[in-house]
C-alpha cells in the first residue's frame, strides 16, 4: 500500500513539474504581515506573526523583530515556501513565522516591518494584537473563537484541556522562612513532551530547585468533576529576602500535543489511514503567585544566623592535646530546619595567641515538609603559639523559632585543649644579648701570600655589594606584602572572594565535568549555572542568592565586561535554566560541548573583571 501511494505521489509531482513553463517572467515582489490564528489571543496561548513575501523565495535581509517583551515571550521561528500555478502562471512565495506566547492582557501594536527581498525594500502594515484573559476569547464572539464552549474543531486544544497550576505550602510567612512551591500540569489530551518557555525571575527570593531527578510521575486526578492526567513538573523551595507583599511571576510551558487531524485532504492518497494524527505545539502559563511576608520582630540576638525554623550547634576537636605551633582542627556543625545554606561562618573568640585560618565549608540541604532542612559544617584550622591548659570558647548562633514566635539561641559548649611545648623564646642557656664562648685555645693564623687590590677599587662600586645590600630590604618588602595579603584574606571579604574566585570557579567546573558523564542532565546544568554565578558573585562581591540575570548584566557592564561576553553569559544562563527543568535526555556530547563553551566564557569573564 505504501509503495503504491509513493508511486502515485511521484506521478503527480512529475506532472506538476512538467506543467511549469520553461521560463517565467519577473514577478512583482510584495510583502504583508498577519497574525494566526487571529488577532485575539488568550493569555498563555501561542500566536504566530507571519511575514509573507510573494514573488520570490529568497530573502536578502530579514525584518528586525519589534520589542514585544511587555506582553509576549519569543519562542522561535521557521520558514515555509509555496508555489501555485494558475492559468499557466506560476506564483511563488516565502513565509517567515515568528512564534510568541502571550503573557499580559492589553491591546498592543506591532509596527511596520522593514525587509529586503528581490532587490526591493518592502514594508508591511502595522498589526494590532489584543491579549485577553483565559476563556474571554470564547465569550467575545470574535472570529473562530466565537463558538459555544465545548464546540471546538478537531485538533484544537482548549484552556480546560491543558493548564498548569501553582501551589505553595504556605501563603503567609516570615522574612527568611522557607516554603515549597509546586507546579503541576493537568491534561486531558495526549502530551508527548514539554519544555519551559519562561521561568520566573527570583526577584525578592532565594530559590532552591528540589525537583526530583528523572521524569515526572503521572497520576490520575479529578478536578472540578473532570478526570485529568497530572504530574508535578517543577518543585522549588523559596525563601523571601524582604518583608511585604511578594509575587512570583508565572511559569511558561510549551507542550507538544498529539491530536486527530481534521483535514479535507485526508481522503487523498489514503491519508486518513496513514496520517490521522499530528502534533500541535500548545503553550500555557501558570498563575502569578502572591505571598504575604511578615517582618521579623525586634530583639534579635547577636550573632544572628538568619535562620527561621530550628537550629542546633555542635563543636568538636580532632584531638584534645597538641604541641605548640602544631595545627588542630575545630569542626562546627550547624543543623536544623530553615535556610541552612545562608548561615554565616561563626566568629571564634579565641585567645590572641591562636592563629585561626578561614574555614573549609561543606553543606547538605534538602526539602523537608513545607520547607528546607539540612546541615552546614565549618572546619577551622587553629595553631596555638603558647603552651598551657587552653579553652576553645562556646559557639553561639541566634535564630527565630516561628512555631513559638520567639528568638532562640543555639549554643555549643566550650572545649578544653592542652597545649604542650615551650614558651616563645630561644633555647635555655642563652639570654638575649649574651655571648657564647666557643673555644679557649688560640686561633690558628693562616699563612700565605697576601692578595692585593688597587686602592681605587672601592667595595661599594661592585654590583654584588649593592645586590646583597638591597636583598634584606627586598625581603622585608616581600614579607610586608605577604602579611598584608593574608590580613586582607582574613578581614576583607571582597578581596578574599576576588582572589579565590578563579580557583573556586575551576573547582566547580571540574565537578560539572565529573557529573557530565553519568549524572542526570539537570544536575549537570545546575552545577554549571552555579559555577557561572559563583564566579561573578566572587569577582563582584555579590551574594549568589536571589541574584537576577538582569542585575548581573547591569553590574557586569559597569565593571567593564564586554557586551559580547555579557550576551553570551545571558544565553548560557538561560540554557542552563531550561535544561535544569526539562525532562532528562541530553546526550554526553552536547554536555561536553556546553562545558567547553562555559569554560571559555568563564575565562573571558575572569580576564575582563580582574
């Protein structure tokens, strides 16, 4: 059957080509722009801006797309060409299709578009687009949307057939209190795949992605008396970073929906039996999430960890006895519920004869109930410079217990430490300024010919004299610079982060390279995103939590980053956001290419921000 259909199609195409004239005269070239499926669009749905050029199938210069960011999200573009034969005259055309997703209600105008085709400059007419609320197009009586509810054409997906809901674990929280937000897809149609078209900017929030690895788990649920296939497609923990009313923008989704086709040509060549279905891209938006964030009451204890939840602190030493000038490791472990990632390093009130180095930090945080829980560990290296029975003072951290609506202080008890060895100073038997007699016999007088030198040659005229004379000064200058460098590392957070930025970024990129081989793609892209944002945060001394992409662009340009580098950064971060929340399936070669691309971008950023 397939072979006969293919042969028949070939005969028809051959006949059409034979009917073409041997030469065609030059045609008038014109252009027009129009919107499909119509100029009335519902929020969250797709509309296509078509630019049709008649009289040619080649384009010298594409039109420059207007700025539609106030009401729509750009999804992609494509082209299609056509040819018609009417009374022996052949007409060709080329159509460029720009796909958008409507985001906000209102009436907007797409201005005239300028393009170059067939050696002519062509202009299209302005187009007006009206974006209405979901369901309003059906009730307005405009165009094809003026059908009674439930009477849709075959292949059309209605707002009640496919939508996304957003569900927070709480709607009223304190400043700094975590909550969990779930995005769930509901469908009565056959969804073969989906991608995120837009992810909410984390304005005013610290965001932690806690979406389970692997594909979403589909279940059958009932909503408003209708049966749906439903699945959680994104799960995040968010922490507000300020009080007042806070909003989380909608999440955009494009689903590939398999539908039955209603085409009058289905009977030709047996198409109804072979090609009875088609895949239709359908876009939807979740609702905007509004939260009420209450400020923390006055009277917070110091030092305050910033945690809203529960907290406990534990300390330990790797040994209880150590020699003078030898290192001992103090481990401080902070655990509990809340935003544990933002807990700062504790301040150790040790004696002045202890040398304290910056801590090594590790953390483990996961979703727990309606918020976050986990632990954060700080490992300090201490070097005592004097012997005796010493003590590591107690470590305290304040937090806000939202259950009791009161501040608490978590405390770890002081730790004893025995330091052995000698006090600072020289060995016994020598006192400061004393002279030690080495031998009592007469020193042997060296016999030999004396060496003479010209009286005009002075010692200070030689290069060796000045080199050895200046060497102590150079040593003092070097020691001073090294000491200043260490003081800055310990006391100047911005300097320390900037100096360690490249090393930390390379470490994170190496971790991403390790994850590229066998980990889920979303884990890999999350690590690359963390490496990029971490490098910028360290170089600019900015907190990574809640840092918006638009703020990054502005700050990078002010710091002297090239516009091409900033544009490449935005592209890479957007790609990471899409891949982190997309279904698994990225191959290892694509991850390797993206890793090389991220490495080159990080090298450029590090070079331009130094």
